C-alpha cells in the first residue's frame, strides 16, 4: 500500500543536507528516507539560497512554512472578497493583494487562487483578471547585427550598482511589436522598482536614443548608469550618455539574468501588450495607464510597498512630488 504523502520535516531536511555533504545522490537519499526521487530532487532545488549554492536545511524549511496556506478559502466571508476584487481589477497579483491588505483582512494568496479556480469551475470569468504566463521562447543570437561602437561591458560597471545602494541605476530594453513596426522602450530603476515606458514608431537606434532621453530627462538628477542588452537598437548609447550625463553599459550576450529586473518588467508589460500585438501605433493613454498601474502596484521585494512609495522615501520627495516627477498623477 502506498505511503500517504506528508510534508518533509526539519529532521528530514537536516538529513538531506548531511547526505548531500558526503556526496550522496538524490536517488540514494530518496531510498534512505523512503521518499520519491522527485520529492528529494524538488526539495534540493528549492532549498538553495541562490542558484549554484549548497542546499540549506534551515532555508528550505522556512520557505516550506511560508508556502503553506494560512487561511481556508471556504471560510472567507464576503467582506474579504469585497476588498480583494477591486485590487484584482487593478491587475494586482493574489500575493500582492494578500500581503498589502493585512492585517485588516486575513487572507492568503493561495486562498485567492483557490477561490478564483472554484469560480472558474462554476463557469465564472474572474480568473481572467490573473496574469497569464507565456511559454519559453528560443533566444536568437544577435551577432549578425554588427558590433556596437565603443561598447562598454557590464564587467566595468561600478560595484555599487550590484549592491543596490543608491537610486539612479537603470536597466533598459525594447519590447517589440508583433508587426515589427513599433516598439515600447522599457526602463526600470534597480533599487525602487520604478518602471517607465515610452512608445517609439520603430527600433531604429536614433529613434530609440531620442525616446530614452525624453523618458529619463525629467529624472536626470537620478540617472547614474544605464545597462542594456546588445541589440543594435542601442547603438546610439553615446548620445544618450552625453545627454543624461550617465554611464552606459552593455550586459554580456545571452545573459538576461544580468538585467533580471528588466526582464521581469517586460513580462509585466506583456500583460497589457501580449506577444504578437501590433505596436504600429500606441496612443499615449495606453502607455500612461500601464505605467500608472505598474508603479502603484505593491512589490514583494519592496516589502509590499509600491515603487512610487519607495522612490519618494529614498529620494526625500513628497509622494505627490515624486508622482509628478514621474508623470504618474
């Protein structure tokens, strides 16, 4: 008879750490603990503090505790869902909602997901408010586009940028439309999470440079560095650097994790402009609506504060002044 599944205990996690330390494979560990190989394999993957780091039993156990739902969706009353629904309509994720409305409403993000799933089974459409994932796509090389003149590699970028100790280090990318006639410039600030966008009619490097300068000009006091990928659309980097008095760097080819925040932001942009959408012309109100929602949405890494709140706090500006400077009013 198959053993009923139970969650791994802290003692089992300590045994996993000890067995890994003496070179045991996940298959051997699974046999020793009477667990499936997939359970041990997934546990080891989740129990690393970062990619490539050794398995940490304490970290793994705490994360497992954090993942457990604290509230049963069936026990939640209508007043709680009345607080949840308006935030779903603003494109907030269940995790953002759950952590932002506490302690006024005790609800877990898991409960919100379950509630939406139950609504879907009943024929409801509330699940459509959730962000939709997208399949992995093949990364195409860009070497054939030609070399970027006077390119400065990310390896020469000051270490203070990686430490996220100051406001003013930005990541830059271009979100291309399905018809390849228009694009959206996407920039985000590494410390505060501020995400700004601007439509450009083409990915011509001159047009992109003009767009980046226009987008960051009001914030030039808070622009120290800009880091982009190696797309030839950023060949006008020297003009951008001179106009904003900022240093411009390029990440290594095929290393999107070096601009991880930007990659995440681009995924959020696809919620408003799904892959394949035409960008031949995008009215300003659509960009403004997206920009406003992204920057007024709480972020997990910011302690569930919004990017505008963090930007105001880190720059010493009043909230209204920060919103005006960012053109988010």
